[in-house]
C-alpha cells in the first residue's frame, strides 16, 4: 500500500467509475457486502456505549459512574474526530494492487477488533479510557473508506436504495448489538470479545465479495500542505456541505444523548433498579425494530422516485422530537416503549435518506472518502460526545427531565439546519 503518488501518467483516477457500478451482479454484491460490514460495525456502536461500557464503568467506579463514563467517552471522541477524515483522505491517495479502500478497511477492522477485546479486560478507568480511545480511532479508520463506497460505486439516482440498505444495516446492527450485549451483562469480557471478532469477520466478508481493482497513482503529486489544508471545507464556498454537517451533528447528538444513557434512565429516572434495567434494554431495542425497518425499506426508494431528500430528513427530525417528549411527559415503562416505537420510525426514515443527501453535497468526487470522512465526524463525534454532554446536562440542569428536553431542542435545530441546503431538494 502506498499513499504518496509518484507517477505522472495514471491509468485510472479517483473519479473514474468503479467497474461494478453499471452491473446488476456487482450491485447485488455491493449491497450484500455493505450491509454485512455495516451491521458488524454498528452492532459495536449499539452494544458498547449503552450497555457493555456502561456496565464496565459502573463495576469499576460505581459511585461516579455517570461522570466517569462521560470523561471516557470524551477521550474516545477526540480520537474518532481525527481518525475518520484522516483515514478517508489517505485512502483517497492510496494506490497499489489491493485498491484504495481495502487496505484501510482491513487494518481498521483488525486493530479495532483487537482493541475492543483488550477493552473487555479493563480493570481500571485508565485502561478503559485508553482502550476505548484506540477502539474509536481504528473503527473510524474503517468507517471512512466504507462510507465512501456509495459515492464511489453508485449512480446518483440509485443512492436512495443504497442509503436505505446502509441505514437498515446500521440500525439493525445497533439494535441487535444492544439486545445481544444485554446478555453479556454478567460476562463483559466475553461480550467485548464477541463484538471484536464480529467486526473483523464482517469486514472480511465485504472485502471478499467486493474486491477492488488495483489503483494507479493520482496525477497530482502528494504535498503535505495541500493534504492538511484539504480537511477544511469552507462554509462560504460550500454552504450546503456545511449545513448538512451541522444538521447531522445536531440530530445525532440529540438522539444519542438519550439513548447512550438508556440504562441509567431506566435505573435512576424510572427507579427500576439495575437488574430490571438490564432486562428491559433489549426489549426496548426490539420495540424499535418494526417501524424502523418499515421506514428504512420504504423511505430510500421513495426519495429516489420523488427526487427529494430534505422533506424526509426534516420529517424524521420532528418525529424524533415527538418520541423524546413522551418519557418527559409521562415517567413510566410504557412511555419508554412508546418512545422506542416512535423513535424507531423516525430514525429509520432518517438513516434511509441522510446518506443519499450527504453524497449529493460533496465538493469534489476525487476527495469523496475524505469529504465523507469529514461528514462522518458529524455522526461519530456526537455518538462519542453524547455521554459527556448528557452527564453535564444531568449535573447542571437538574437530572433526566432536562436531558430529554435537551434532546428535543437539538433534533429540532438539526431539522432547521437542513432547510437552507439549495443543491438538494
């Protein structure tokens, strides 16, 4: 693998269509591989912060679990923030017999899986913080080139379908990961190991089903100054990109501020106790599935036919605000189940269309992985920051009622941020 191009006469370029782009068999393989890899990756994002990591931190530091979880998550957030766009940019510049994306995906999955296994052996806050930061770095190194697959290999009028498939896989992974992780509440080390192996195997399936052709160097020589400057996408020159980034950041932060503290909400806000809370987490995840799956399957192709993305994203944001209001107004197990059902529908619609919208605001096709990596900061960073933000809200604003109210404000601001986008209807 080489990241610095040396030859002035490339035979292919980053903007050149992938050989599978126009072939139905290639499209089917791509869909299958994309879904398997995304399920594996997002199973970790569902399982670890909300269940495995929360239980591990509670075991190590039961008296200050909320604050400790917030600090550890913030440390991981910094690694995620850097790794995603850097790995994407380096994959854009990579050439060699294995292609541009595959080497980074393989390395990210392997190292991320091993870091996750090490995390399960943690018996101190320092160990847990370092292992989780490394896990975030390596998994975001996998996520950036994986996300670039859609703009790399799919025509614009099919991106709603691929966005639906990616959204379905991500949500199935997150929900299934949360449900499965609850079964490892009393065997945390084994739980971390299972998910570490899962991401390695899921990535291997994708790479085997979708082998990349050899990638030739880009014509433009590698320069560090240009490389580093490329991470800044000017909001003045590319306002739609900036609005899309802000909208995704706010909505994802609002959603994960609540979902990442679901175990503690059930334990402390509803007063159910830790055992009952661990039993209820997978049931709430299952309650999300029917509406979520239905909306993911329907919304992406529907947006392709309508030629519109923004109404779906805005509508899903409003639906999510409604779901967050239910436990705020009525503190009960029933309201948490109602939240799960409504939120599943809303977030399903969002995941089905959001990726398609993002691929249509990229500044340059040649920098697709880097720019998708920058946009992925708006997805990965809020997930990592959410526990820290939630801890601050709980401590400063009076508990979990304030947390639900904060989530509502954030997702509605996210909806408003989508409206100024001009190049996407």
